[in-house]
C-alpha cells in the first residue's frame, strides 16, 4: 500500500510516523514544497528572545530523521493537481534552477498543507506592507524588519499578538496592539484573569480595543507610516504586523472536495473527505469543541498531531478511531505571568446556548510547609449552572509548575466531570509539595456553595 502525504507540517509528520509504526511495510511518501519539515510557527519569538540561535533549528524533525524511519521524503516538491479518478498526484520538482514534472499513484492521499495568514481587505499596497511570520522565510524577513523598528503596530490582540508584543517589549520596542473586539485574548480568558494580567502590562505596550483598521498609510517609497482607525484616528509606526489566526491552505482542493463554510475541508468523524481515499488533517480541518455538535476551527499544533494519528489509524486498521472532542487548551508566558486556558470561557458560553456560572479564587500557598513565600495563582472554574458539569477553566500564576494543572482540568472537562465529583477527587498530599486540600478540591467546594 502506498500513502502520499502532501505537506511536511506537524500533522503530515505525525501521520507519516504513525503509519510506519502501525505497519512498517506501508510505503509512505511525504511531499513538502519547502526545505524545512515541522517548522514551529512561533519560532520568531524564540529567536528574538535568544532561546534558539538560528530560525532553521526551530523544527521538530529533519528529512534524514524521517528517512531513517523508512519514510520517503520529497522536498522542494509542489503538488499541482489531484486526479482522484485514477488516484494520481501530479507534481513539480525543483532541482536547482530546473523544474521537473512528475506524478505518483496512491492508494490513499493525506492532505496536510497547513495554513497561512490569509489576505485582508486592505489595498494591494497595504497588503504588501504587512509583516507575517508563520513560515520560515516570513520569519527571517520579519526578524530583520522588527530589529530595525522602534515602534511596531500589531493587528490582533489574541495570543499570537500578545506573545509577539512581549518579545518586542523585552527589546525595548514600543508596541501598539490593536483589536476590533472589546476584549483582549478573547475566547481564552475572562475578566478575572485578564484584570490581573492587563494591570501589569509594561509601559512600552499600548492596548487599543474596539479599533478597526480602516486603511494603511505609506509614503512615496511604499514604506509603512501608520494606520487610520475608525473615527480617523491615526497610529504612527515603523512596522505593521498581522497577528490574526491563520486560515487553511485549500487552493489545491477547493474545487475538488466538499468544503465547510469556514473554509476548512469537510470530513467525517474519521477524517475522510468527500473522496473516501483522501484524508485531511491539521489546520485544514475543523474539530469538535467542548461537547458541541458544531465543529470549530482551532489551528493548534496539538490538534495537528492528534488528527494525524487518527488519520493514520483509520487508513490502516479495521477498528476505526473517531475524531475526539478537544478543549482548545493553551499555555503561555506573558509579561512575567504563566497563563493557561482550557475549554469554554464564561463570556462565550451563551453563544453556544449554555447557561453557566463560575468561581474564581487566588491562592498564595503552594504547599503546607513550602518555602516559596511569593507563590500566587488565581484559578477559575466555569461550569453549567444546573448540573455543575465543568466546561472550562483558566489560571494565571507566577510559577511555571502551575501550568500542568490545565492539562488535568482539560481531561476532567472532556470526561464530563462535575463539581461534586471534583470535590472528593483523590489527589496526593505531601507537606513539602502540596496543601492538605488540593486546589481543585477547594475550588469545587467554593463553586458548590455558590449554586
């Protein structure tokens, strides 16, 4: 059996590796149009903060590693057309200055082309001025541009925008974060967590909400000068960065396969497309979020790996694995805080028809006899009012070790656990490492008393 995978993204790599683990005899060919496999989209921040020396190093694997695992890798190869009737993929191979046409037959085809920061409503001139950094070439160009800039305007006050703002603030750049929403980090954090976080933003970072960018101004040499917001307010800057969630790369198949309204490829619960010999994974697909019937677009690396494993399993095994529910779990380090979120927040719950309540508490002691006197963590549970079922949670802390709590909370939410169950849940106690009553046990009791 031959399986072709278009795209050396995280999802494509996960698919390829899992196929070989299930059946080493399977012929797996991974096709990537660039020269880098498994590039990590947030690498620009890591590079500018000196976590890594070279942007090229911020990848999860290499062609030689995959080939040592029996996976055939074709770099600098672009898929140009799919002949679904004859199961043939047409390719363009680049060899130096020479481009060669080729084709490969397949038994199964996996689409893993990933995503990119999509076009906007700005003028063509304005579009060209936007700095993006999702791909390696974009990140290289962005790093040089940002190092040479003193004031940076970032469109998008979500996680992508804030992580870049923190990096730039450390480099003593002035940053203006713009967002059309009335809340920063929308869908991740509610006001209890945000109020702590936003009150500690450094002076060189300015947040402007309810701000629609009407047009971009540039000079006679096409150099960025600033943006006009609604109301004709002008924001001057040296560089403008587009930090909005990316959109799926679907040009190859948008006229071939059934598509969803959100621009993702329509799949069944096994990740098969409208052509049962073609699977789609990663940033190309929507997933089930927080027990909701409607699928959501959540382009996270964790979902890329998860969907790749599911597709590989369903291609080779008779016992099929369904696409699971995900909780949109994230964690980050922003302006001296460790923040994390999972599941649904209180603000968005009504949009899903849920009636929820919440409980929030700040803890200043990590262990009964712990020596960390400066510990502080604020934890929030979001739960259904009627049943007490957990649907979301958030935390902010000054200690990295607190982040692991969000993984546990994600598992509890996925398992439909209620506050009553959390109240008596079994957690360890050691006076050197923990309190007699775990944070979750304690917060569950607070929530029950509110009901």
